[in-house]
């Protein structure tokens, strides 16, 4: 799994002009799934992301986690995170999992986040989405499974 996470002040996702998810302070997650990903990878990522100390404490140091802040997550599936661009001019998406597998792992990942007590808003898997974000910091990280 590969997740691009962005600390946000507010964010939303829309499909065909209809808002499907909206958060205030928290994280926007762009979630990519590859062929070998399953329950183990989803569990690792959920645990890692909710406990990353990337929010500022009273001293202005990145010392608090999403759980500490009781922040929210906006989770967006994004197969293009596995686009290969080294050769040619058109990205190759062979490393992205097939939609059936990716959707299953993506849904499990979101469920695991919710089980950790986080409010998770979502886009629509496989849909063309418009994502709006007010990046906080900006703080953007790429998190991958080992």
C-alpha cells in the first residue's frame, strides 16, 4: 500500500457535483493498493497513520497524533499512485491492483481506521472525484508498507 497523506484544516470530495465526504481538521489520505496488498498491509497502514505524531502541540512541535487531536480522515482511493513513469510518456498502471481486489482492501482499511475511533469520510471508489483541500502547514507525507 502507498498512501499520500496531507494534514488539512478542511477538505471535501465530490462526485458529479454531490459532496460524498467532508472533514474539518485531520488528514486527507490518497490511498493506492498494489497486487500483494491485503489485510496485513491495511492493518499496518491504519495503525501507522492514526499514530503518526505530525500535529503540533502547545509548543509548536510535531508531537501529537490524529488520535490525540480527535481529528478526522478523508479517504480517497487513487490507483494512480502506482503509475510508473520511467519509460515513455504515458504512465503504466500495471502495479496497481485490479479494481475488485483494490476495493476490498480499501474498504477494509477504512473499516480499520473507524475501529480505532476515527471518523472516516470517503470518496466513491472508482469514480471521477473532485477533491478540495486546505492543506495545514503544508504537511504532506508518503507512507508505504514495508
